[in-house]
C-alpha cells in the first residue's frame, strides 16, 4: 500500500512538472514534450497532477483532447486502481 501511495505522489508530481516544462518550452521555443506523453501521465495515475498543471500553467486548456481526454483518462485510471485494489488487497 505504501508503494502505491508513493507511486501516485511521484507520478502526479512528474505530470505537473511536465506541463510546466512544456509550457515554458512553448513560450521560449525549443524541444517540446509530445502530447502523447502528457496524456499518458493521466492514464498511468498522474491525472490529478495533469489537471492541476493544466490550470496553473494555463497549458493545453483549449485543446479538445486535453480538455476532455485528461479528465476521462483520470477517471479511467481511478476506476482501474479501484478494481485492482479491491481484487488484490
């Protein structure tokens, strides 16, 4: 259980920072984090960090696949974690 909590905290921090870094690179120019990577963070448990990062950095908030994709992937990952937790713990 402690590992799961540690994992969720770390993946959400990573997702949050990824949105900040990508926004910074968008402003300054340069390499960008692929959109698929940003969406993947939401799917693998970093949805809350992604949502907070989108709002704090005002990044990708107008893109349809982020406005609806991040919340959808977040709910999907929460449902998956719920099923895994209830079946294995």
